């Protein structure tokens, strides 16, 4: 299983919104620049974040703002917002196991509970981490780099 880059891009976007909120107008073009991505991709992710109730997007002078503090946004919130769009199952089962085959008849009963347990464990781990955890690490790294180079991040 591989999670797409949408997840890490969403983390980057939220951290940039918080970091630059007092210094710059936050726009999809500005975010695309910090992510190093196409603005259309950023707008698609922002649409998902908006639908999940994590950001507000206002045209004109409003820009993009967070609707929740970073401490209240878990990795599970982001995963559901940009990867699955809901609490959809992590594993998708093939639809038509052959009922005439003994393995086909037994596969759901043999595998479902294990897959459910794996998903529960994965989601519990995602819930343990917030975007604030990463924001704090990013700000500490920026401060260390600024101290070493004597330059400003903005």
C-alpha cells in the first residue's frame, strides 16, 4: 500500500498557512510556490480540505485561513480528507469470490477480521499525530537554519 503525495502536500499546505498567516496573503499560487507544485493540484487539495472543514477560502483580500488550530487536526483527519474522502475501508475486497470454490467461500470469513484490525491499528496511529507536531519541528528547523545563515525565512 502506498499513500499518495496528497497527504504530505496537505500537511505542507496547512503548515504554510499557519506559518505565513501574519506575513503574507495566503493564496493557492503562493502555496504552490512553497510546495513546488502546480496551483491546480493545490486548489484540488484545498477543495478537499475545505470540504473537510479544515480551511476557509475567501476570494479577494480574504485569502486562505485555518478553521481549526493545528493541534486539533490529526493525521487521520487529513488522511480521510485527501486520501479516502471518508472513513472508507483501507482494504478493498475483490467483489466476486467463487462460491463454488472452498477458498472462495471461506476467504471473507478468514480475512475480514484481520483486515479490520489492521485498519483500526492504522487509524489509531494516525490519530496520535497532529499537524501541530510537525509544525513545531518545522519552525525549530527554520530557526536553526536562520541562526546558522543569518537570513530570514520570508
